[in-house]
C-alpha cells in the first residue's frame, strides 16, 4: 500500500524528471563552441566575434542568436538541435530518442501523460483514480486519497480498512488477532487483558477501577492519591513510613530516618557531623559549608567554593570546573586532556577533545567537527572518514557536472574535507581529499568486489546475531554467504588477489585495506560557489581546474600543461596547450605561437603575418605576400 501511494504522490514530479532527460547545454551556452576549440595554424579561424566566428566545424553568427557545428545548431531562443536531442522554446519543450515533453505533456521510456490529468506507464492515473494492471489482473487500484484496493484482504475505503489479520473503522474500531478496540473498550484474547479507558484497566497482574488499584503478583495496592502500599513503603495522606529503612515522616514538614532528622527548615545528622537551618547556613557530610549564598569546602585533593547563583569553582585530581555567570569552563584531566568553556548559555566558547578543537561565537562564527549549531554568518566544518585506512570508493561523482565537464563518472569516497559557509547561501567553499580507483584499474570488477564484500559482511553479521531467525531465514543467509564467496573469488581471480576468502571481520578489513593500497589513489579537490553558483564558481579535481566568474563573463580552465582563459566569450582569450599558445585581443587581433611557427592577424586577413620555420608570409588588405 505504501509503495503504490508513494508512486501516486511521485506523479507530480514526472514532468520535472522528464525534463532531465533532454540536455539544455546548447540552449544555455554562455560562450561559443562549448568546451573545446583547437589551436589552428592553417588560416581557417575567422574571429569577428560577436558578429561572426568560424573555427574548424564551428560557426557562430550574431552570437548568441545562431551557432552551428558537427553536433547540431541553435537559433536561440526558438529552436536548438544537438545530436539526437531537439527543443522548441526550451525549456517549454524538448525531446530525444528516449522521450521528451511539451508543456505539461511528456512521453518516453514506456510512459506518457499530461500532468496532472492522466499518466500511463507501469502504473496509470486519470485524475484521482490510479491502478496497475499486469496484463491479466489488477495489481492494485484506488481513488486518491479515499480508496485503495490491493487484495481482498488488504484495502481501505475512507475510514474503513482491512489487512490480512486486522480491520476496523478508524478511529473507533480495531479488530485483530493481537489487539481489539471498540470505542473506549479494549481487550486482548491471548493475554486476557482488557479495559475501559480511562476508568478500568487490567494488564497481567495489574488492576485498576477508578482511583483504586492493586497488583495480584506483588500484593501492592492503593487508592490514588491518598493511600499507598508498595512493598515496605506505606502512606496515608501526608503521613508515610517505610519498614525497610526504618524511616517515617509527615510530608513536607518532618522526616525521621536512621541518619537524618528534618523538622521544618531545621535539619541535622544523627551519626555524623552535619546540620543547618535551610537556606541560611549548613554543614554537609562532604566538608562543604554554606552561609547564605556563599559555600566553600576542601578535601585531600579537592577544593570548591562559590556564590550562588553567580559563581562556583570545583577542582580535584581528575577535573576542574569554573562558572562565572554565563561563562562555564571545564578541564578533564582523565586520560587525554579534554577542555571546554562556554559563555552566554553555550552560544560562545570552545572545546578540545581527542586532539580536535571546536569553537563558536554564535551567530557570527562556528568552527568544529561533526554536528553543531549552524551559524548564519560564517560556518566552518571539518570532517574525516572514521575508517580511512580501509575506505573504498562507493559514491558516484561527476567532476564539474555533466554540463561543464566531460561527463565521466568517478567512484570516490571523501577521506577528509573542510566546508565553509558564508552567509548561509551567499558563498560556499570546500576543500578535501578523495580516494578514487587508480586510472587504468578494472573499476567495474572493483565495484563488484566492493559490493560483494559489503553484502557478505552484512549477511554474516545477521547470521551471527539472528538467534531468533527461522531456519528458512538462516538457510537463506547461508546461501547468500556462499554466493558472496563465489563472487569474491571470481573478482579476486580477475584482479590477481591472493588473499584467502573472508570468514570473519578481520578478513574483510584485510581485503579492503589491500584494495585501498593497491588499486586506489588519492585526489585533492576544491569547490567554490557564490550565490549557489549563479555569479561565480570554480572547482578543482586532481590536476583539472574549471571556473566561471562574473556570471560567465570570465572562464578559466586548466589541466596539466593546458590552460584556457576567456573574457566575454572570444572577445579576449589566452590559451596554452603544451608549447602551443593562442591569444585573442580586441579589436579582432589574433596571435598564435608554437615551436618554429608564429602567426598574428587583424580582422582575419586585413593585416596578417606568419613565420613558418623561417618562411615569412602574410596579407595586406587581403592581398597575400611572402612565401607559402
């Protein structure tokens, strides 16, 4: 039932999910040619941007109105075509080989519909009605949110409901094998318990009728709140007595016990020194003396004093605590020294534990590890993987996103990172180290081996702890363990791993550490966003760096010995690829250099000069000169 209702609720998101299947990269280009333009020395590049730009198979006219390349073309904002994807007035419509959408209509991957009128696919909806049909019979059907029917013994219609072992009329009737309810009356056939809420109650040996109660097992009884008979403790109104510790009293004025005597505000101890007149003065058993709000005391290795409620101090061999108003300082000397102090009810202060320091001055600054009170001005959080030596790549990560990177996914696991939030959403900065599969490694087999190790370890733990499991469940777990061993053996053989198959927790740790040392490498990463990336962003993953600033006015990309800097698209550009370089400067000046070759031009061939291994040539008002 939860599954199908969840599917129905998810129908509101189908249109948005369909929009993700057709890329809008071409429609949203903020510079010509996307990611890649090669350095050329054959004179084929024409740069009159933004009026006209041509390089290789890419052509742009009146940027950003029109561009054309081998992948497709765009006439913004009316139409664009990119490989097998196309769109009219994107994002109002879009389609490719897998499906598409037009306004609120969508299709593809075996489903179609017009949100919110109807949907057809694995399940179907028409307005509030929904159903699923497997070709022979209905799997489930209903009318959201009033009616749901799955099986003859699993359905509900308004407040009436039925499951295979229970049914009722919510909220007044509930009938099942374990528990039954009819209005205020309830009963359980198996245990014999019953009641009439709130005046009568029988649960095992405990019984209650109105204010009277008794327990047949222990013999306790009472009449709430006047009379109590609990083991050796008895009470009748304010008078109470206890045969167990030989004490008695009249609440709240008198208490007489073997050690204490209390009569009103006066108290004293019978066997040890101590007494006083509360709250004016007192002498307590631990050596503490009190006179009004002032208190003090000392022992062989401890000292304490204070002025309630403004100040107090305590110190012994293990710890020191000091409080002055809203400032609290604590030092724990047991084992590794831990220290913390707080002020303003915990809004400001710092703490040191396990070699880590956390501090905050809320709401301005908050710095530390783990969960903390978020600061709306500056929040800095450090984190480190708790099982770093054996952590294996398990998350999918696409550096720079699918629109700005090459689209390749990496398996990674974050070993350590630092996140900085400025003004909550104003700016975000993160640096850290990730572990990825080593380039050239068989990542598919390594992923299968990692999953097999996780599954087998989980099944082994369940089998060890499942003393109450049925024999069928235990047999299922043993079969899963054998299948897991086969998968691990097959993957280990492919990867030439000589370790014995895991049988206990230490074996799984050994396998994971070997995979981390032999097949993984660590990569530094960096990510920055300003206004969620709307105004500027930059990322670094290993040797590759990409960034955009000023809402795309400045673009910077670096990888190994390659770099590309652009200002306002191709108005100004500096690109390096090994020993080759390309420069574009306004107005329409182009310079290209590589070993033994140099070329510069103004307005394409209005003026140009080229030196190719000593052979000089060029153009003056499109008239060529020199050697070719």
